[in-house]
């Protein structure tokens, strides 16, 4: 469910750059991620980029599932997102964990934005649409 659109979505839209760890010791660095986890992380990254650009059309039309878009206002999704998240400044997102279960994924994220407290939330994604991209089915929780 798109739990707490007025609370969860603006908080989640206050997300940004995927956190990564690096090490000076290349022998101890983990191998780069591949496959489904990368596809899921890319969906979160697209959300962050669209939020930074305030491109709510991309969020509503390309990143949310059809059902999530309906719960976020349907034809009014763009306008509602603009009014609830349009003033988010300097969003930041860190992926804490990704759990994959078939065509579903659950991503625990830690988000912040300028002047807002850190919030940890879960983003649920499903494969949907052309190319079986992962789309956001639910925010918050």
C-alpha cells in the first residue's frame, strides 16, 4: 500500500544518492553487485533523481505501479506530489538493505532532506511494464 502518502511519500521523496562503501584495499572490497539487486537499486536512484529535478511526472508515470499511482491521486498524482514534496531540498537516500522475493523486492532506505529528520522506511517494488522494470508499489512502513 502507499501508506501515508502525505507523510511517507514526501519523506521518501526526500531521498537521494545511493550510499556506497569503498576501501583503499581493493583485495578486501566486495565484488560489484549484479542482476536484480542492481535493477532494484536503479529504481530507487531514478526516484532520487526525479525528486531532485522535481520531475513528478516521471515519478507518477514511470516509477509508480498503476495501483500505487491510483492511490497517490490517479490523474492528480503529479499535482499532489508537487504540493506535498515540491519544497524538499537536498534529498539524500541510503539503501540499508535489499530483499528479493521472485518479482518483488523490499528496500529499506534511510532518507533525509535539508531541515528534516532522518527517516527509515521500506519501499516495496514489483516488476511491471516494458522491460520488466521494477516499479514502486508501496512507500513507507
